C-alpha cells in the first residue's frame, strides 16, 4: 500500500520495541472523535475510561484495555486488519 500513513507506521514499528508507543484509554478518549479510528503503533493500556464508540487498531492491547473498549461498544483491530479495511488511511488518528 502506498498511502503515506502506512509508511509512517512501518517506520515507527521498525524501531526497537522499547521505543514503541504506549497509550492509555483516557488519552484516546480525549483526542479521538466518535466513529473515528485510533491507530497506536505500539500497545494500548487500560488506564482511564472510554466513553465513545471508537475503533482502535494497535500492535497489541492489554487484557483490561480490550475489555473496556468492547464494553464501550468499540472495536479492537490489528494494524493489518485496519490496513485491509481502510487502505487510504482516511479518518484515522495516530496516537503516540
């Protein structure tokens, strides 16, 4: 895929894993609008609450974060799944 967003994410994930993003739910809830997709090139952690129906794509999720996202009506996706369903990268907000 040639969309610039996917090149940026690939470059971020090529770095050592200790430098990958770790983003808490409260930050995603604060900056991402309802029905928008958050993309975390790293791990989603469970601190805070999710009050909106948001799809979140990430390299990995903590178990509690996954539970809270589903409870709020959101979706947990892998980066590959998001890439397949949204090749242009529209309405995606990179967090981290």
